[in-house]
């Protein structure tokens, strides 16, 4: 266990990708899709042996704070930081970096999403330990790149530059490419590019320095929050501190850490990538979940009570009543108490757009709880 290391879990999902099972107050990270544990519970278990429970932080939005504290009762109450509103990952990670440097000014922070799936936990931990050591030695930003299994168009890609001498599987990042089309994804894979996992390792102080350099609007807000905190935890319920966080967040841009810092630092050779080969997915859709589930001889998979007859490559989630599939292919069926989804499994990425349409058509209450 690394004493000078913090795990920072980003848990601000909107609950749109897995509707109707997921809702705004029950986002993907709280779902039990692939096992009997929620995705965020599995994420916490994967990283606590690296930095310890006391140094595992969760950053979320205010309306999900109570649910996450309940789900993760093994973590100290003050390890949960609440954003007043979602502003993408740059402000969120900056806030966490403030909290880390408050405790240990020279600490390394592992930043990872709450809702990913990992097949080989031991390999995952070994990769992160290597990334921690690399970040400590080099004071560079380290990304975890995943060796692709297929030309996925929903992921960003890391184009590798020169190998780092004496560091197995480590490369300078040449550039980042966001969500290419199928043909471009195939070319990137043939060139040896990696999927961008969204898992990062760096010194918290270095990240804050780069935010000051590249994103002064965020850095100024964080500095105002730091001064108001006056050495106290940002999880403190002090009303004056909370008001300062709300005020400064309103001024911050809505921007990802990739655009805010990584692409700019990468153009200056300050970003490294470490190859990971531990079985990984961001579980970004029902189709992605189906890909990782145990299937019958016809490629059907499901949770709960279901039966497939002359049906192929389907996914069913039916915890409360029997769902029978008859003579259909490539379907996703999700049965909940107040809504039923029946769709083409191959179009499950469009569920997010479906949630927007529900709101426009007056069914917004079915997207909340």
C-alpha cells in the first residue's frame, strides 16, 4: 500500500445510458448489472489495497451524495466531495486535487471513473502500481491505455510516441484522437494505438500547476475555494465554504480534463501512457454489458426471470416477472416497475437520446427516480 497515494473516484453519472434501470438519482455506478455488487462498489474494492480506505475519495454531485454514502459505508463520511453542479471532469478533478494536497502536498492521485469493469483485478493493480511509481519518478501525467480488442468508435484513442527507456510498456503520448469512425479506428489499431481508459495517475500538485497554466478560470476558482477552506476538508459542511464552492463553480467552464489539460500537456511531451492488458470496458451501453455477460448457446444473456425460444443475441433484465423472447434477434428488453424498454441491442447507444426525448414528451419523471 502506497502511503503517499490517493485514489479519486469520479462518480457523477447522469443515469441515462441504462434507462429504464438507471435514473438521475440511480445512475449506472449504483447498478448491479454484471455481478451482485454495484459497479462503484467493485471499483472501490479494486483500489483500496493500493492507497487504503482513508485515502480513497469519491467526488459526486450533491443530489447523489446520500445514495453514494449509503452504498459505500466502508469509506469515512468526509471522503465524499460534493460538486454543486456537474461541470465535466476538469473542475471535478481539480477539486479532488485540492483535497489531496491539503492532506499531502506531494501525493500522487489515481483518478478513475466509478463505473468501469475490469476482468483481471491483480493485473489491474500491478499496472496502477507501475503508474504510481512512474508518476513519482518523472513528475509527468500518466494515462492508462488499453490494448484494443476491436475497432470501437465510442472510445477515444491514444497514439503512442517513443518508448520510455527502462520502463516496460510505457510511451510518450504523441496525440489523442476522440471517437473515430470505424475505418479510422481500424487504422489506429493497426498503428498500435490504445483505447483511452479515462484512468489517470499524477501528482496532485502537478495537476493544479497545469490547470493554472492552461485553465486560469478553473485555477482561480479553486484558489478561492482553498482560501475559504483555510486548511479544512472540502467535505466540511460549513455553510460559508459550501457557498464559496457553489459561487466559484458557476464561473468555471464545462470542460473535460482531456481537453483542459491532457491534450495541451501532451503537445509539449508531458504526458505518458502505460499499456494495460487486464480486460476492461467502460460499460457504456446495454450492448457493452451484453458483451461481458455469460451467454447461452444462442448468444442470449440476462438477469432475473427470462426465457429465450428460437431467439439469438439478446439481453434481458427482468428481476420481477418472467419475460419470454420468441423468435427475435439482437434485442434488449429491460423490465422495471414503471417502464419497459424493448429495442435493438445494436442501437443501445441511442438510449441517452431516448431519455432526452422522454423529457421533451412530458415523461421526465420517469428519468429521475
